[in-house]
């Protein structure tokens, strides 16, 4: 089985019609082999619920929290999609991922490093549309891809 850990931007592109990356995300998903697994973490679950219900982010496509839960639950109905609890060793892996940024003020990299560590500890490829995150992943030898 091949495991993929989609970043929040990929889950949004797959969940929101008309999203700027929907076509690429759905094309990528359609090419996955039948034994592929897509992973939700608590971090990406909470992020999906938060963004779907945020008017500043979603505009007229903003939904209620109940509808956001319905979107998430539909994903879990897909046999390829699983919720994984935080894997063992995450604290050490997270600290290792943040080490290159230790001399800098905290920034968005904290969340990105968590995603990288989670993907590695889950033996999954991180899937993201974030070019800067993809560049960092490659620089520090994390398994990450961008849907095309």
C-alpha cells in the first residue's frame, strides 16, 4: 500500500468546487492506484473544518460547521481515506524538522514542519500545492510531491 498525506491545500482543492487547484487535485487523485491510502491527521482535519467555515477564506462558499463535518465524513466514506492518530515518535520528528529554523522567529514553518514530520512518521508522501514547502521538503530529504 502506498500512503499519501495531503496538505490542507490539497484537501480544500478536492473538497471545494471551483477551487484554483481542483482540476490538478482531482487529476492526481484519479491516477492513484487502488491500494493507495490518503491520510487525514487531526491537524488537517481541524484545518479543513476551520477553513470551510471561515468567511474570509471561503467567501460565498462558506458553510456551517455541520456542513463542514459532512464534507469530512464523506471523505472518510471513501475506502482510500483514513484518519491516522499521531504516530509514535512525533515529538522527536517534529523537533528534527524544525531544527533548520531554530535561529529564526516562529512562522508558518512551524506548521509546515509538523506536516513534514507527520508524513515521515506515517511513512507517507506529503502532497502539497505549496511550492515553498515542497522546496523545503526536497532540501531536507522529505518525501513530498505536488499534484499535476
